[in-house]
């Protein structure tokens, strides 16, 4: 929940020129708040636009929600579903995540499914079992060919704790093996920043990153986009 329309426009003005020519073949997706989606699409640049949530119904008495066709009309191509903050603060469940995923795909949106464990789950040695359970419930009837999965170790987001690159890679590899589809892109999202992007992107099973706070400032986000391997 950052950036007004004016702030989003100023961000693009600063960010787009910082993308190096060598990075223009990389898929950059800007997932802004609903009020900024048209602003993001109004300026040409080497990026696609995504939303932060989508509802499971096409219309109805769901005050505060957003329907997939509303996003499509704004030129949105991607949408985040099941982010850890939605699960924690807004009672998102695997059942509602699954319904959102399916309706997004019904309208040709590509969902970015977020899965991951809390610190207590990790301490109990249940990381793999927890994530496999999420995937099994979330992905029922979902087309894996039109999907992105992001691994979020919740305990490493905004806590100062770090998920080492090799551990992030191990979990991403586990996710890929469990869904049994090599073609699905697997992202890592947990305190991604300019200081660790090169090491993360050098890993064998990390195809990209889901960036939080470091995406709010043009220079730091550009450094992430321009990662070196």
C-alpha cells in the first residue's frame, strides 16, 4: 500500500531510464495498487503491469474487491494471489486462493501464487510439508502453464533475519519437483535487496524474485533488475 498516482508517475520517470540495455530482455512486472494501474500502463517501458489481488467472482456484492475483467480492461497481465500479508491480515485461505487463481486464469490473467512458512512452522521442521499442503490445495484445477509461483519465507520478511541463498534455492527446487512441471517459473521473495540479488539469481532453481521494500526506490529496484550473474 504505497504510492499515490503522482508518486507512481514520478517513480517511473526515475526508474525506467535506469534499466540497462542488457536487462531489457528480462521480464519486469510492476504490481501497483489498484489506483495506480492505469498510470503504470500509461507510460511505455520495458515492463508489464500486475495487480496485487483479484476476486473469485466476476461481479456481485463484494464491496472493496476487484473483478478480473476490471483488471484486464486496464491492461493488467499479471496478478499476485495469496500473498502472505493477505493470508495473515485478511483471512485468506487456501480455498479462497484457489478460487482466485482459477478465476484469474479464466480471464487470461497470469497469477503469481505466493506460498511460504512462518518461523514457528520452520522451527517445527514442517517447512516442506506446509508448502506442499499449500500447493496441493491452492493449485486444484489450475493450469501450470499459465502460472508463476513465489516462495516467501515469511520469517525472513522485514524481520532482519535472512534466508540464505542456498536454502532459498533448496525450497524452490522442492516446489518445482512437487508441482512436477519444469516450465513453471519459481520466484524467491524474502528481503530481496541490491546486496543479495546477484547471489540469489546465480542459484539453479531461482528463476526470479518477488521484491518488496527494495522496489519502492527507483535506484535500488533498478539495481535488482540489472542483476549480474
